[in-house]
C-alpha cells in the first residue's frame, strides 16, 4: 500500500480569554463578646435567705453563724445563699448547687424535709469550711479559705433511714446529734422533728402491754403468745397508748429482756414449724399489725430479733407494716462482723442475710459498750 501521512489539521491560533475576578473584600465579623466561665469562687461576703419554716430559718442562722467564724461577713450585696425545703427530694436528702456566673448567681441548699435542710448546711460546712463536730462543746475548724465549685456542690440521700444513738453522754445534745446525721429521738419540730416516735413503747414492751409484769426494766418471763386473752389485752393496751399519743409512728411489741419464754404445746409447735421461736413472735405481731392497719395506716409495729429470736422463721414473713429490730448482742466485736472464721459473727451474718430475704424493714440495734467493764475501750 502507498505510504501516506495523515493530515493533521492546524488548530486555529487562539488566545485564552482571561477574566479578572471581581474584587471582593472578605467579610470580617466581630466575635461575640463572651465572659469566661467561672469554675470556682472564694466566699468572702454572703447574704442568706430562707423559707418561712422554722427549720429553714434555723438552718439559715446556723449557716451564717458558722461562715462568720471563718471570716465570711454578711453583706446585702454578698454572694446569695438560698436555703429551703423541696418536698420532691427524699426524706433527709439534700442537694446543694451553685451558679457562679450569669444572671442567677448564687448557691441553693435544698432539703427533702427540715432535717434534710439542716444536714445539707452541716455537711457543706464540714466539707468546704473544714468544721468538725467531735463532741458536744468540742468543734474544730481549718484555716483554709472556703472555695466552692460551679454546678453541683454536694448531694446526699441516706442509705439508713433510722439513725439513733442512746449513749447518755449525748442525751439532750440535739444540735450535736443533728450535726452528725442522727434523726431521733427527741428532736424538736423547730429542728426537723423525729423520724421515728415510739412514745413510751420503745422496747421490751410485752410485759407492760400484756399486763403480766411491771414496766421495764423489771425483768420477767415472756407471756404465752398463743393465748387469745393475752392477744386481746395487748391490742387493747396498745390502742389506748395510740389514742393517748397520736404522734406515735412506730410501736414496739417486743420480748422482755430475759431468756424465758412460753413452751406450751401451741407455742412449741409453731417454733418447731418455723425453725425458730421468732416465728411465734412474727405471727403474733403480724396479727396486731393487720388489726390496726386500717385505723393507723402510717403506723409500724416493731419487734425484736434478739437472742433466742435472732434466727428468722422459715415460713412466716413479716408484714409490710412490721419492722424487725435485729440485735448484734451475740456478736464478737474483737473480730470484724463479717469474719468467716469467727463462729459468733458468722451466725449473725447468716441471720441478717436471711432476714433480708423476707423483710424490707430491718433496723439494727448495735452495741458499742462492754457491759462487764464500761470504762474499757471498745473494739472497733
């Protein structure tokens, strides 16, 4: 084939069009003015406001008095602290929050009830102002400044509902008890009132209620709890006490402080069925609690799990309005309460776990004294 050279067309000479971009001036925006967040604040001056409840007013006075001990002075334009009851919180609970910048600067102390407000104030003073309430008349404080954070300052909901102490050295020292989280007995309405009010029916009451003995502390045998006359007498006397003192919230129907109990065929049969004499007692107080529930819907019937009634029953469960007060008197306090190598404590731990499986309302009567030699140091 003939050689041929492909024809290559010559492109037309062209000059690319160059367009000048429009001149633009970049938009410059001024940043919004911002105030850096305040993360903490040193208290120097305060103003304290409260609700109208007596406990709120008392809590406010306590807050101001203790802050002044730390050199924080009162001023109308001082850092605002608001103290009030918030019923949406749980009983004896509190929440403390602080806003350190913006429109609503200040700190709020909210308590679920009057005691909750006081607990909030005292815990704040303890944690942030360095106060310690060691004993009535003996308090200490640090020299450090009071620095509070922004946001949540503190919150607390007690894990143990009833917190009592019976040492006579602290009897009547209600302000000190409150500073240490105690909520009964004998707390005035001004200071939040008692969580529990036993009236005169505190413990070892069966002798008085059944009319079989003089009032405590005279010791005598426990009556027969399967005797219908004993039941009716106890119920009648308990009703009389409730009518006399309508502020009672918990009534103890409990064994005497002596290891003697009825061993009649009926009581013995129940104890054998239940695997413990506590079964006799739980059946008895359940019947009392059932009888009184409609008349006194907020009343709790208390009984003991103590010495021969320490082990829970196998069959009968305490009613919802029955409280079991488990006593640690048989424990060995030289060893830890959960020491598996201590036979006494091992048994108590087994019993407290077993009670917990059948009862949601358990109180612990704990012991911190040596009854044989009072002045000796107690193991802890």
